[in-house]
C-alpha cells in the first residue's frame, strides 16, 4: 500500500485491483490445492497410507499434488517477439498463446514414469502450476507451506477422515482454475 516510485503512489483503483488479484491468486488457488490434494489422496489409498506412515514425504507430496491436479489449469501470454520454432510452429509477435499447465504437468517427455498416476515419492517433480520466469507466482512458497501445514495437520489430527464421495465430487464451474465446490467428509 505504501509502494512508491519517483513520487508516484498506487491509486485507489490500482490498490483495489491488487487486492482482488491477491485474493483470487492467493486464496482460491491455495484452497483448491488443499482440496485437490486431499481428493487425490483419498482416490489413491496406497498414497494416503504411505503419507500417513511417512509424514516426512509431505513436501514432495505437495509438489506432486501441484503436478497431478493443478489449481491453475491454463494461463495466457502474448508473444513479445517473433518466435520461429516452438514445437514446429511459428508464433508471430503480438499473437496470443494459451499455456495448458494442467496438460504440461502430465507431459510424458518430462514425466516418463506414469505421468497420469499420483506418486508422492516421484523424484524431480517440477510442476508448472506457479508459472515461470518473470511470471512466477510471488506467493508460491506461502501456498506450499499453507498446503503442507493444512494437509499434514488434517492427517495427524483426523487419521480416520473419510470423504463422503471421492468418486463424484462437485467441481466449481470454471475453466482456468480447478477446484472443488465442496468436499464433504466425516471422521
């Protein structure tokens, strides 16, 4: 709120836009990471049992949840210069490009060992869920820590947690973000 450059401060409209962005980017995506991760664990009971037995795997499990069922499924960019060969395609300067992050996180060239299966012990997990380069999410580390604490705490405090219907969850009707409308559970 106190940001200033050469005597210029953010306007009320700019502050409001940033608050809205932080709420959407910093809250909804992390909530979705936690919900999607819990759903993935309950759909893969062997992985749930492994994480309960080996809580030290939580950090790698979070990376795998980000890869396996990313909260952010796609993002868009505009080419700032001509790109002559991207996968055999030419992209002219100014052209819009959609990046399908959810698909890229399952690329068999990057994850040759069962990319469509959840594996919390998978080595070298490098999900694209937080973007990259100058567009890398500023809140990535906070989201990871929040997810680690939330999921580890739930598994520790509610070891008998059961999802009411892990096979037919209700998803939010969005295209860019992937998250559950609700995740009914009992213990």
